[in-house]
C-alpha cells in the first residue's frame, strides 16, 4: 500500500474530475427519473385506459432486467438502428429509464396509501380529479414516499458506477485508471472512493430526514 503516492495532487485531481461526472450524471438522472416516474405513477394510479397498461408493461419489463443490459442496449444496440448517443447522454438515459420505472411504483404505492374517502370528499366539495390529486392526495403521499425515494436516489448514484462498461469517465473509471498505473494504489484509492460515496449518500439521507420532519410539522 502506498497512501502517499496514491493521494498525490494529480491523482486526487483526476479522481475529483471523475467524482464530478458521477454527481452530474446522477443528479440529472434523479431529476428526470423523478419527473417521468411521478407522471407514470399518477397515470397508473388514475388507471387511465391503455396508457396505464402500456406503462405497467414498461415497468414490469424494466424491473426484471439488469441495469447493465439497459446501458448495453442504449450504447451498443441503438446505433444499429441509427440512434447513436454520446456516452454521457447514454448514461443519463440508461439511469433515467431504469430509475423512472422504480419511482413509478413508489409514487403509485404512495398515492394508493391515501384513503379513497379523501378523494370522494374532495370531489364532493367541487374539486376536479386533477385538483384533488395535486392539492389533496399528492402532498400527503409525498411524505410517505420520501424514504423510498431517497433510497432510489442512492441506488441511482451507486448505479452510475456501472456506466464504466460504456466508458463513462466517472469516479470508478478514474479510480481504475489510477490503480492500474500502480497496484500499490488499489486499497488507498478504493478506500477514498468508498468514503466519497458514503459522504454523498449519507448527506442525502440527512436531507431526507430533515425534509420529512418539516413536512410532518
């Protein structure tokens, strides 16, 4: 083990660049997956004919295949039909497609956990169905959804490391390049990578607890 050599300024800077790519890909994927997952979850909750069935098939398919396969399909198979994406876009697309299916089910379950009586009461008071969902059901469900949503966000962050297979220059790839240069760097570099992942995921958990407390007040 060579901690001093592994933690040289050049290596740390190189690893930091990979870390920033990990954060960028994960943050963008989380936002997009949340938007698409929420829309699909509401459609499934409302049981809109045909569309809800199509989404159910999509969710069932994505939930039963590995994320790695999604990356391979987007990056290697789509160019065969004329759709070629750069590695950053392909990584975001893969994570978004995969995570939106998970978030769809989280949102649907959250909405289903709210009493149907509240929907009937809101409709009886003159609110439209959309107003009922937006103003009455969704805010309450959101509080219950926070823990699983945060769990999914951390999964997205960790899942971004799989984009190494399509050569995304994220943190794990940077780490791999550094310790391939000197085998004595393996433990120090992987230890630092683990610490960085822990810091980000633990921070997300703390923010979620804080948000949950504020929404409960």
